[in-house]
């Protein structure tokens, strides 16, 4: 019996045995040809077709045809496979001479069977004599040590399987026992295949041993067993020459079911050569029952005693099972043949947490961690009459993640007592900048670490005003102090007319990220790049604040008193927050530092996408702690004393009332839901059974909406802990469409050591745009964290705070309203930002996270992103105060008044057909970008012979504007069929164009100039000094929002060439000022403009034909016209004379 290979992609393993017909052994496939050359003898050829592999073709139906001489036989047809398994036995009988018999040819062909004809996939031939000349035969015994499997495919509706394994080698096949209802069976069974005959050289057998096919099936009592996966293994060969027997080692082999992973098989295979004395000389086996053998002890893994502690927290999101809701669930933890049960939840709807929090069990596990068995989590629901129904299960294949690790010790600082680590501390709002330096006289021990948190250098004091009465002086100081700290304003665009709000901090954070992106050159997602045109504080004012005039100064100016000097304040940076381009869980992990979440599944598993979502039935929240118990330790000591390692630092799991605030800033890249490629998005929030629908505040025709909405919930954990944020598309007719949703586990965030309840601001402020919004102040929060982390401190002393033998020094004494105030909040906040150095856990800063939206109908596809954050405050703590106002800024009404005075050097496009003189009929158009419907034009300056135009014409452009974002807000309907107006934010750009008027054809475009109202070049004083290069110069630029008025000359260009110059005057007023002092368009009332003093040549030939004749014909041809008239009169006189002369002569003659 041997294996034969044909071609590269065609393999057929065959076993051929020739035997004398009267000496055929039924249990072995062998060849025995009796030597007899004198007369014909009966012969028999036995062929066993085992399998075929890697046949060419797709979904073929192969069968094997065997031909020897004129005899032909065929195997069964295997449908739809390229690797059929046959294991069929064929016998051919012959009666002939030996030489004739040896000359016969054996032909094996693989045929693809079709309806009308068959196609040959491949074939090979060999003669009987070659088979007869095979090497010496050897007998082996194959031992298959089947220990266990893990992570098998769920084949039953319960989400489990009834697995058994079938092992096949050559023509032998055995199966293991059936283990019911498990995905991690432990067979602990040795399958023995005796007396395998291999007709190869021993060296070749060692190098190329026969392959072993292991198939795992799910047993079905009412039908055919279902295939779960297979793997191919190579046995370890043991020959007689080996003096010392070495048992094989158990190894995991991956199982595959098609392209799907089918789990892992832990087994070992050995091929033992049988000596002449028989199988009794082989290493003995351990017999369990009858002919069933267990895996020998020297092959089984060495076991040790372990303790598994389980934290049973609760169950979440359990779905209906068998059309009934889960009411009394219980969790079963199974590992290494032992089971641990949780307490039964009496009412899942009222409280889904377990009453008994911690329990433990002792396990016998292998010393080798790689051989640890899987752990199974099963949830059952207890129903009436003692019935139980399996809800779902989860299998943990790798127990390394459950191994107990001692809590990390805080990283020690390398600073010596003489070295300091300096961290800059900015002044916060609400407190005076005048500070008294404080020092501490307490001595530092050698065990202390000095960490200095220093201030900026205090700014120079303001000049002292003239002596005044004491009462008035105090009022002045108080007023000045308030103005410097609470009423700072930017110099960008608003001219100190807009108070800084939360959006100022947001756009400052966006600019910080973009500056870091340009500086470091690292790629940054484009989530926040969309707001770059709308940043509130750019180069003119992003890093500076300018204090307005104090209230006291304003009052004194109104009263006519002497003006006092304004207090001088140094440039101060705006506070920023952290912008994450991903979910908070992606930055800090899934917040499982206190408890893990395991998804439960039920039903059959297959390769289709979205199957896991259909099989998902709920979640189990718990925690495992696995550690080895030493021999000198009592296994029940920790359990009896109630000291568990798994619940250290874990709070009680009772109900907790929480105040939840959800802030939705904006969304980006939303999936279009309307036929026009746009959407009308709005927000829906769901928390437990509560729902907030913000349908009335939908934003029409936007894929990147800015919501600026905040919502508030009163929730109770654990019943209401899963927050769903849904973005819907508003439809006037029909139901609204879901764009996408994202889900947040608030309970994990609430109990996490990262403290994801309320982010830490960068600076501490009492009020204003950066006001402290947490329930606890920084010092109170620091005290609570030290207590929860079992750290010594904090100890507050003037100028320093001591935490866990670390000394933090900084300014703690401030002056507020001429009274010294000892405040540790600033220094405590800086310590909290460095909490990673103290406890090894980083706290969540004030942030905005970007969460991806998904849709169940399109699994795995991004439907957009939403920028948001969530704050949570326990109700039993002090009320945190009002929520942060993130409402979108409302645009302010402005009116831009543009007076077009004159033009110069405009190119001349027209040519007079009589005189050939060049001229142009000049007029000017103007509009703001986005307001093309409000395009305005001057009147026409006809027949400009030098390019000069005189207009005295006023354009009036009303518009809505966001000063901080530097954008014009345009709201208009896209078409007459649009029900809602589409809002766009565009840069404030004024477009002026000069045209040549044509009566009988379209007007000719002569040139244009575009002026960015935030920064356009200062106008030239004269037309001669107006150059094209002034538009490129970036130095001398002005903003109309700062100067309010501007006048000068600007160049017109066309295709990069200078085509004219315009003199214009700009005046920017607010809508309130425009109502008080209105002006008329063009030259109309109120405040009309004078008519321009145009030359006499400025007229229209169509309206004034006589004037056109005088200026165009008479002036050029006056001499010729007079000469022609004189000549005409002379000719007429002569003609009349000749005409009347004969009559006169005749009359004279007649009258005599």
C-alpha cells in the first residue's frame, strides 16, 4: 500500500494490495502473489481509494474510475467538492500466468460527471509489476490522543453544539465520544488504530509520515451530523531502534470550516512501530470503560491548583428567548469540568444586577498556560415549574487575560530634592492677577519629591491714578479689576463688541490642533478641518485678549469727569479643550479597568455578514481573577475571610441616581437621505425607556450640521445606562429616515478609574466661558481620589500640597476685591492633570469626542460622525449648576454701503464706425458672495473716450454675519419647490466688476476685483499710485470690520492684466445703526448723492441722436459740411437761375 502523486494540482492517495485469492486477510490491505511460473494461477488485486485533493475546477462532481485490462470499476460521485473523501474498497480477480499478470496496467482516472457527458480531470497509470516490487512492509500502531477542543462553531439553536471528532488515517477511521451542549468539549480519549501496514523505507516514513485528517461534527439525533471543521496533522514516528520512549506533547491545531475559523483542537498523535513480539511490547494505555482508553498521564498536562474569583456585576440588554422576556436569569461559569453559579436575579426589569457580588472556585488547571482550557459563560432563565431556558453563552478561549496581576505601583519620579519640575500655571478668570508670593518654611525630608508649579511673571501694575476720596478709589479699583478679568474681548473683527463664549474656546482648540499638524507634519483626520474657515480667533486675535474700558471709566466719561488710564494687561491665551478625532473608548480603552463586558450569543453561527448581530442576545458584566494557590496556602482561607482580590476598589452595585447632560456639538459627513443628495438632520436621544426627540429643531439641507444642543436626563443606574444617540432625517411627507446611531455605555464610564464623568478643564475659573462645571471642586476631587486610591493626602499648606510623599508647590494666595484669599483649587487642578504620575491612571480631560454613526441595514459602513460629550453627576453630590451654553452663535445684522465714485484707465472696447475712435460705455456691478440675487449696478457712463467714468452711485448690501467665525450666513431656498431655506456659511468677499454696455448684443466684461472684507489692501490715494501689485502685497491690509470706513483706488484685472481702476468708499454699519441712519440706494433719498459731472460726450446715441450727430459728426467734419452746404446752395442757385432765366427772358421780350 503506498501513496501516489500525479502532477502538481492533482493528488490521489491510493492503497493497492495484491494477494493470492485464497490467502486474502480481511483486516489488512496487502499484496501476495504466489510464485508459480509453470501454469496459470488465480490472482487478486485489492485497491482502496481513500481521498483526492486539490482537483482542478470549481464545484465539480468527481468520481474515480479504475481500469485493469478489460475490467472497469467506479467509485461513487461526490457532489460539489474539489477534495472528495471516498474510503472505498475494490477487488479485481484474474486467472493467468504470472508474467502476463505483471504486465497488466492499472489506470486510475478522476472523472467530472455531468448530465450528458463526463470530463476527465486527470489520470495516471502503473503496471502490476511495479506494485509487486514495493519495499519491505512495516507494521505500525497509530495512537490519537484527543484531549479537548475550544471555540467550536455553534450548530444548535441554543448556541451550543454536541461535538464529536472523527480521525481518519489511510483506510482507518475512529470517532470520539459525544459531549453534549458545549463549545469546549474535553474528550480525554485515546483512539488506537492497530496494525497499519506501510510499504516504504523507514527513513522515508520518518520524513513523510501519513497524514491524519481530524473532522469535528455536531451530533444530531434526528438527522445527519453537521460538519463543524477539520484539520490535518502529522504524527510523531517512534521506531524500534529508539531505546527511550518519549511521549508526544499536546498541541493546539486550528480547525477550519471553509473560510471560517472553527476553533482549536488540543491533541497529540504518535505512530509506533510494532515489534515482532506484538503490540503488547508497546507502552501501555489507560483503559477507562471497555475499549475506551484515556490519554496517558505522561501526555496529559501537569495540573496545578488555581483559584478563580468571579465578580458578578449584572446582565444587560437581554433579548426575548422563545418569545418570552427574561425575568429570572442566572449565570453559570464552567471551566475544567467545574461549575460556579451566580445568585438568581429575582426581577431583571427592576434590577439587572446580582445580589451576591463575588464568589470563587478552585480549579485543577495545567501548569502550562498555553494548555489552559477555555472558560464558558452561560446564562439561563428560570421559568415556571422549575424549567430553565438557555439565554446565551460566551466562551473565553485564552485564560491569560484573566490572570491576576498586582495593581501597578505609581511610577517614582527621578527628581532629587534639589531638582524641580516646572509647570506653567496660568491665571484663571474671576480672581485678581495681583498676587502675594507665599513661601513655606516646612523642611523637606529625603523621602519627599519637590515639584514646583510656578506662575508667570506678574504683569506690571497699572499707573496710579490721582488721589481721590477713599470710597471712590475703592470703587475704581474694584471696577478695574473686574474689567481685566471678566470682560476681556478680542481684537478680531468685532472691535471688542462680542464677549468670548464657549465657541471661542472650541475654535481656539481647533486652531491649536491645526498648528500642531503643520508644525509636526503628522496626518490628522479631516473631521475638524471643516471648521477651519470659521475659526473665531485667527492671527489677529487668537492669542490675545484686550480689556475694554472699565465700567468706572465709562461712568466718569458720561458724567464729564476726567478720563483715567486703562489698566494694562499682558496677552493671555484662551483656554482650550481636547478634541478627539475618535471615540473616547478608543483613547482610554473600553473603560473596563473595573469590570469587563462579555457579549452573549445564541443560535447557529455561519459565515454570513451580520450573523453575530442576529445571534447577539445580551451582555454579562463581570470580572475574573485567576491565580495559583501555593501548597502552603489554604485554598479556602481567602474565601472564608471574605478577602477577595477581584473586588478591590469595586464600588457596590446598588441603584444610583445620576444627572446626565448630553452635549451634541455638530455632525459631519452624514449619509444623504434625500433625493437631492442632502439631509434634514435632527437628534433623538434614548436612555432606557426615556426618549428626547428634537424634531422641531431640524437643520434643513445639511450634511455637516452644527447642532449646538444640550440635553438633560435624570437616570438610575443600572436600569438606564445605555445611551443611544440617533440622527434622523426630517421628512414632511412620510416617516423620517434613520441616518445613523451610536451607543455609549454610561455605566462603564461612571465607575471607571479614568473618571469619565466630567472632563478636567485646562484651567480653573469661577465664571465666564471656562467656568468650573463639576459638582466637586478640584481640591475636593483630589481628596476623594486619594481616598479611593488609598494614597496619603492631600495635605494642604500655604503654597504647597502634599500627595503620597510628593510635594507640589505653587501660588495659593490671591487678592480678590482687596482681600487676600487662600485658594488651593488652581494647584489641585494641576495635580489632577498629573494624576498619571501619582497613581498610574490618566484622568479624562475636558474634551469633545468624535463618534461614528452606523446603521443596521448597512453593517460596517460609516454613516457619518457626530462630535459630542457627556457629563454625569451623582444626585447625592452638590448640584453642578447650569449646563454649558453651546448654542450656535446667532448672526448679527450688518449693512455694507459702497459708494462708487469714479473709474480711471478702463480699457476701451468699442470703435466708432465713422471716426474709428475708441470708447466704452462703462458701468460697474457689485455683490457679496453668496448674495448673487442682490446684485446691484450703476448707471452707464456712455462714450468714455479716456476710460474715465463718473457715477456717484451707492450700493447697499444688508447681510447676516458671525463676527467670531468670520463668515457670512446665507439663507435661501435652492428652488421654488424647496420648503426650507438652506443655510450656508461663506467668507465675506465683495466682488466689483466693470462692464461695457452694449445695446444690441451682450455686454462685454472688462475686469473685476475681489475684496476680502477681513483683510484687503488699503486703497491707493490717487489713481496714478494704484497698481496691480497692491493686491498681492500682504503687509498693508485692513479689515472693514475694524475700520468701519475705507476709501481709495483699487485695480480691475482680467486674465492677470490691469484693465482699469475704481475709486470706491466703504462704510460698514450694524442693522441697528442702519435703521437709525438709513441711506438710499443709487442717488435716492435719504441722503441722496449728487449727480456726477460727466463730460458732454457722455450720452446714448439711441436716446439723443442730434447730440450724437453734433459730437461725433459735426466736430470732426465741420469744414467739409460747411463747404458742402455752400456748394449745395451755389448749385441750387445756378440751377434755379438756369431754370427761370429762359422764362424771364421770354417775358421780357413779350412785354417789350
